[in-house]
C-alpha cells in the first residue's frame, strides 16, 4: 500500500528530530574517566606521543560516539627526570584519582612508577619503556604496550651466525634501558658460538672525550663487530666520534638495535653521514590505508601544534602510543560507569603522600579488561598477553646514502628471510643467502671477517716450551751477551710456515715458558693453562689435543699424528737351536695337521676296504697301509691305486691342503734359517705390570696420566728428558737400574728409533689421540684461519721439506716403526683349508655309508630277538662291511677270470665263521678282528683269506646252509656260474 506524501514527510521529520534528541541526550549522559599521561614534553618524541594519544581518543570516540565513557587526560611533564616522573605519578594518583596512567617514556622512570601503580591498583600502560627488566618485576598492574627489547636478540644472533663472526662487543648505555637487554643478548650469542670478550658501557651523559676514550680502547682490540644499544641522542654522538677517529672504515661492523633504528629518519643528516654502512633492526609495521591516512593527518596536526620543530617523522613509538590509548578506552568502556572512586585508610596526619594514597576500586576490573583487549591497531595486532605486547617481525636495514635500505626480514618462526611473502618458510634459517647485498662501512661490498690485528696493539704473544731434550722439536737458546733468545725446531718451522700461509700479516713474538734462570716453568698442562689465564695469546708447541685441555682453550686442526706407543729393546733369536724346525708352525697347527693325516688315512681305508685289495689284509697291514698312504702324500710318494671315486675326491682335496701347508712350512723355515730374526724382549703391556718391571716416560708430559690409568705402580716409573737418557735406561734394563720399556708419543719415539733403529723397536700404539695442534684462547678469531693454513701446509710439499730438514731420510729405519709379531704360522691361517678337507671327508663317509646300507639292506635286515637285535645288527653289519664287495667291478672282473670251480665260489662269504656268533651282548666285541682260516690252493700254494673249505669236524665251522638257518643269508645265492 502506498503511503500518502503528506503523511510520509512529517513522519520522517519526526524520526530525524528523535535521533538528534537521543544523541544529544547520550552526550549529556557520558561519564568522564580520569587518566594520567606522563611524558617528556621537552623532547620532540614526547610531543609526538602526546599528539598521537589525543588523536587516538578523538578517532576512537568519533567512531564510537554512543559509548558512555570518555577518557579525560591529565598530562604531566617528567622533564626527563626519574624523580619528576615519580612526583607526577603521586600527584595523579592521590590528587586527580586517575584510573590509569599512560607512560612514562623511559624504563628508568617506569621502574618506580610501576610500584606506585601496584600499591594503588592503578594500571600503568607504558608504550615506550622496553627494558626486559621491567617485566621481570612481575607486577600485574604494569602493561608493556611496546615491543620488549629482548625480543630482538635472536635476530641479532642470526645475523652474527649468518656471517660467521666469532666475537662481538656490545656497546650500551649505563642505565636500566641499556643493562636490561645485555644478559639476553649474551645468551643468544653463546647459542651460536659467538663470544663476548668485552662489554663497552657508556654513561648516559657521557661527554665527547669520554666517548672517544672508550672507542680508542675498542680500537686496540681484535674484535671489529659492535652491537650498539642506546638512545638516539647518545648513539648519534657516538657515531659522530667513531667516524672522526676512523672506526667507520672498512673492516668494521656496526649493528644498531631497534631503539635507535626506529627513529633513524629523524636523525640529522650530518649524523646519518657518519652511519654509512651500519646495519639496524627496525620494528616492522605493515603498510595499510589507515596508517597512510593517519600519517598524513598527524603531520598536519603536529606542525600546527609545533611549528618550530622540523624534519620529524612519525615512528613506531607514536603508533604504540596511539594503540595504547585506544586499548585503554576500550577497556574502560567494557568495565562500565560505576566504582571509579578510591578507598582511603584512616591514619595519622603526619604520614607522607605515599602512605596516604588510596586504592582504586575499579583497578581489578580494569586490569582484567586490558588483558582481554584484542584488536588490530596501526602498529599491527594488539594483544597484551601476560601484560606484554607480543613480539613481531623485524626488518634488517642498511644505512646507505640519505636513508636506509631493507636487506632482509626476521621472524620468530622462520628466522632470516628475504621477503615476507616467501613460500619457502618451512624451517628456521640463518643462511647468508637470505640477506640482500650490503654496503659495509668504508663503502665496501666485501664481508668483514669480524676481527683485525690492531695496528697500534701489542704483538701476538706465542708461548714455546723449554725442553732438556728432543731438541729436534723445540730448542730455546739464550745469548747472554746480546740478551736475545733464539727459538728453533721442527714445531717452530711449522708454526712459521702456517703464519706465512695466512692471507694477512700477523706480528708475533715467541716467548719461552721458562723461569728467570732459564729452566722450564712447568708441565705442558701448566703451559696450556697460561693461555686460559691470558698470559699467552697462542702456543707454538708439540701440544697433544686432549679432551680435558679443550675445556679451557681451543686447538687448531692437528698438523701431525700422535698417540702413545711402547718402545722396547730387540734381540736376535738363536738360529742354531736343534728344534728350530718346529718353529715354523705353532703347536696347535702341528697337532691339527697330525690329526688330519690320521683322519684322512682312516677315511681312505673306509672308502677302499671293500673294493681294493691293497687296503685289505691283517689289521696291522691295513693300519700301516692307511697311514702310509696319508703321510706319503706330503712327498707325493703314494703307490697304492685308488678305486673309489669318493676316495679320489677326498685325496684331491687333501693333496691341495698338503701342498699349501708344505710350501708355507718351507718358506717359513727358510726365513728362520737365513734371515736375522729380531724379536722384541716384551710384547705385552700387562706382562710388564705383572712382572713389576720398571718403565720410563718423558718428564712433564701427559703420558704419566696414561700410565696411572693402566695401573702401573708409580714406584716403578722412571723419567727421561732426552733420547740419550732413554737409550741409557733401556740399555741397562729393569734389573740394573734402567727400564724394560719406554712410553711416549709416536713423534718422540720416531726420533729415538732414527738414532737407535738397530737396538729398539716400536711395539704398538697403546693410546690414540687426535694429534698435535697449536693452542689459542677460547673463541679466538685466529682459530679458523690458522686451521685453514695448517691444511695448506700439510697438504703441500712444505711439510715434507721441514721433516726432511730436521729428521733426514727415515727410510733406513722404516721397519722399526712397524709392529712386531710372531714368525710362526698359526692355525687361524689354515683353518679354512682344514674345514674344507673335513667337510669333504665327512661328506664322502656319509655317502659311502648310505650306499653300503642301501646295497646290503637285505643282508642286514635279519629278524633278531628284541633283546639283542640292535647289537646283532651292528655286529652283522660290520662283518658284512669286512667282506669283499664282489659286485664291484674290481672283483667282478677278477672273479670272471680266476673262477673255475663252483665249489670255491660257494665258499665265499664264510670268512670268520670260526669266530662264533659273538657280539651277543655288546658291539665292542665285533671290533676285535679275528684271523680267518686259510686254505692253500694246489695251484699256487698261497693262502686265501676269502676262499676256504669248512672242516666238517670243526664245531665252529658252519656250512652255507647253517649260516642261512641262523640268519646269515648266503651271499652268493643267485650268483650264476661263469660261462666256460
């Protein structure tokens, strides 16, 4: 239905009038809430912060005009003074009864005001105090609405790690702001193996001369990487002085924290010229349309309010102030419009102002509301978790020209990244590739190595040991007439070659580790400890790389091998011994060889007995033949012909084993009789301990600790200082005031063997270490470069030249450096051959026995009584095995030729019938060989073992029929008569 026009216009007018009355009424019913502001109004930053706070409240209530609360600001000037700031806070809490305080600007001022807010339950919202020490107070009514300065230490350490700098010197102001971050910074640097050798502390009100004095001190040090954490005014003066004295030249590295980098655009151009090449960490603020509009409006308003202040740029602190005011306005509205009063305690009128302050009734609710406040502000996401603004992203900038240039970003999750929208952000990165090109101080594009040898500093103090022997390694000579010291030796030449291989010049002086009288000042451990104490900058010595030493100092890469070894005298074995022919083989090998000779003979007999005439006969004949055949293989003099293929297979394997064994025996015996056999007097360290022998070691070395760990008796240890003393002790022997063995590093023992290679030998290494290396203090910047130079020297021909110059040709005594072992051949060397021969023999026996059982199964399978059936079967099987196998081709051919009488054929198989049916109770009786009855042939007159005629009057003789009756089948049943 269409509404008439005359009715619609009055209705619309009524609605507009009602809304205007409602808004007017709402404005008249708003409640003002007192909020204090403490800033330094004599600085441009304080004025910037106040303008941002006022604009924040104006913008907030313009967009939320229906809110019932309005923040009423009461501003106080702290005059950059801690006491003034505290007095202002007391005044605001006691007299104005503010519900919250925004500010103050500095961490020093905030530390005392936080305690006041805690006492009065008035929230303190600080947007500029960034010291980590404030949050450590654990005051619930303190809100750090700014980024904690400790949140950037990980970003700084990532930069240091990316460029591999090993030493860093922090320069910070001597107050709450500067000191609060340093412990966190040092911890972060230690995690990336960067050391802090020195901390430069600058007073807040330091003069130009004081700053210069501290900078000159830094110039005399090696470190060239500086991290500066101080306010912008003090930092500007420091950079100006650093430029003046030459510390902004090539080789230096300067890194600014966010406290100064966030305001870098407001720094004067003259100061910025002194900062060329400096790196800085800047709090990253996302660019939004709201931020751009606010920046334009702020510049207009600020210049209207402060026409005399020029070249001021809005920074992140102003944005934090804007967001802090907005957050407080939201929290106050959320709490409501009641209980904005204070509660006072009744006391004496003589109490101080601090004692008479009241307690805000609305404080606990406002505290909870602030903790729950979350929104997107101009500086990014705003959230006060545990009363602190959460860490955000940092941008790494490089001061270049009139401004700064971004080179990378750092985030807590991904580390260093080139772009924020990068897709490759799966892991935390500290790679240098993620950093853009940087122009370093001195307009250099070369990455500084982070340290330099100071031109006006002292020379590198290099300690060298003083030795009483082994002068080939280090020799210290003092000329009293000229009062000069000359140091030479193998180690010194290597050290000089390494220093010359460095890509830069290093001035150093060699200082003997000696007492005033020229004697050694202590052991090698004592000398290493002097580096830890700072008395030496390095050691050019034959210092062994040990784990317990590396706890205090750093070693370079080893320049030569090392390890503790044992040297003992050698003796010539007596070659005229009557039993020298037994020495080529050890006793276990002799015994094993003999056993196998007997075993192979037995195997051949078993395989040939039933089918070969040469392996049949009386027991003595058969045993002799078997052993003769086996042992004659050694000289290949066997005459017996083998019939069985299995026996031939076994003999082939055994001939191969015997051939290798005899050839090895011959070679070893020849060596024993013709070559001089030099054997060590001792080969086992445990034998020295067991016999209580005296042993020696070089005085002042770590070998003593090794011998103690090996349970040597300290009373049995003797020291020597030179090769001559060691030779004298070894020549005397343990029983005559000398030693039975000497323990020392391999490189020392090589020198001993070069001089006395015909008298001593090196047994084996008893302790392995990482070699010899040069010593530097922990975190020394020289370490990596010197290690690189050592690789160049050792891999080239320079090392061989040095060794030849000091040790000459070592080939003449090269055999002395090898380990000595027994010259006898052991069983382990031939165990594989014996294993093959054993398996082949056993396999042949198993095959032969299986064939025998299968072939004679009908004769063996006889029904016996259950009581004696097992023994009878064994005995019967053995008797059958002892009978010729006439079915073999050997006897079958002979039978066809020689047989002419069928009666003689029927007598075959009755051998041993006179032995009676033994083995009734035990198979052992079957092993007794019974002589068969022999008959004499009329033709030849020779006895026959297999062919005999039973005597009918002999009761022990059995006919063929009788044998069959008692279970002995006729072995020739079914044998056809040969055709004539």
